[in-house]
């Protein structure tokens, strides 16, 4: 009777812990990035009343052990890391991981991990969580290269970020020069080029029809004077450039020579279509916006119309995510059984990709949790009945003397 009394007490305790776990799951049904937990029970020690016996040939058969269990105990509380549903927020700094992996953040000197991607920028331009933990990643260098093979650092996007100007070194022109144009016809396509300080100037090609159908004279100017002596472009019968070969000219700009690619010019009868195609220089630009790609890159948009990678968000993967310790604030802490974090870029290894403007919601299934409430309640009631019944038996035993 005392054994059943203590078994009932252990059952009350275990089902109360199940209620605690279930109640916490339901309380966090709308917590971004929350992962639900489940209580797992196991039986405790068993008292041996009769030991097993081996068969004795034809004389006597074997017997099984007779044991009485001493109750139940909590074997563990497992965390369910299935993907939560996506909620669109429209905030560019709200991020969701589709697949495995965790955002890496630092609070003080401690590194923590989270699935909740509700981030924002602080006064210093650092990407932080709602509690001020600093999101980790890699900051791009001046060339836009991201050193993702190094240790992640605090990811920042200062509003004062500038895109340094770049000198024009290559330009190209393409289109048709009409072979049936009159001698002396002039065509003057132009485009803006930049020196090393970002100062713009107009580079103009002056194309003049020669005496024959297959020749054009070309001059180049930066708008102040003719900087390139007249040269002749000769076309083959099929309309492609014959000379110069290769089809490039060099404009001796003050800040450095500019290669002018004219391989896209043709010489067919008909309409003039010559126009500039591209140039590789640009003026200085200041940051006016940003976006986050699915591979976690922070791409800045600048006032000069260009975009440039400014940083990369780091994700961490674990061999055993269930071994992580919940640290509060939707954070996890690595343990000896979670394995070391495997840091890298989103989409690499076993890490998922990033979805911007979206948050991962809790993966709590209310239908399952309400069912667990009933199971825990009934289990608690049944174990309380064990205690009351054992008490009645003890009372009957005491009354034998009366």
C-alpha cells in the first residue's frame, strides 16, 4: 500500500510537470521563433519480488521475474524544431530562416542563437534584436567582397556609408552607321564619364562619313577640345569592323586612358542607330536604402543608382539542435550535447535561406496542446485517486484493531 501511495505521488508530480510544459507552450503560441516542448515520462525503479529461474530440463520449466514498479519520473523535455508558419510584416529588417539554422547574436561577451528574426538598427547602425543583442555577420570591404571565411563580427549599416567614386576606364558604343549616307555626314553619340574624384564630363564620338561606303572617320573629345586625332574605321563587306583590329580606341583622358570599344558598330544601309552602351565609372553615392537577399546579404542602394554588398548575416547550424539550452528571450545557448556551432552563410551546408519582410511564428499546435491538457488533467486525477484509495486501505488496516 505504501508503494502505491508513493507511486501516486510520483504520478502527480510528473503530470504537474507535463502541465507546466503544456502551459508554457500555449502561453507562447504567438511568440516569434518559439519552439514548443514535450514532456517525456519513464518508469522508475522496480522492486524484485521474485527472481527469474532457468528451465530445469524436463523436471521444471523456467519462471519469469515478478516486479512491482515504484512510480513514474520525467525522462526529459524535448524541443520540437519543426518550421513555424510565416507571417509577412513588411519590415525590411524582419527576417525568417526557411530551413535549418539559427541567427547568431552577442549580448555582452556571450554568444547566443535564435530563430526570431525581429531585428532593427540602433543609433550606431548596428543590427540588433529587441533586447539589444548584436546580430553577427561579416562586413564587406571597399570592393564589396565579404570575408565569410573569417570570424563573424557585429553587423552594422551606418547611415553615413558612402560609395567612393570610380574612374571610367572602359566605354562601349554600338549600333549602325549607314553605308548609304552622303559623304561628310556627321554622327555624334556621347555619354558621361567620370574621373577618379567623381567629376563628370561628356565623352563624344564624332563620326564622319568618308568618300567610300565602307569608311568613317572618328574623333573623340571630352567637351573642351579634340583629344584624339582623326582615325579611320573600315568595314568589311558583311558590315562588320575590319580595322582597327581589335575594334578598340584609346581616349587619353587626364585622369587616365579610357578604352573605347566600338566592336558593336555595323555598316549597313539604312537608319543610324549608334548609341553608347555602357561605361564603368560613377560619381560618389550616399546610402539611401538597403535590402536583404535570400542568402543573407545586406545590399545597399546609393544615390548614384548603384547597389553594393555591405555585409552578410551569419547563420549557425548544430549537429544536435535538440541539445541546445533555452536561455529566455527566444534565445538558445550551446551545450556540450548540441555540438559546436557550424557558422556560415545562409544556404550553405545544412543552413537554410533567408526570407526578408517575414517572421517565423511559433510552431505550437493548439489542437495538440489542448489534447495534452486533457491527458495531463486525467493523469493527475487518476494518480490522485491512487493516493485516496491507498489512504482508504490504510484506514481499513488501522480499523482492524477496533
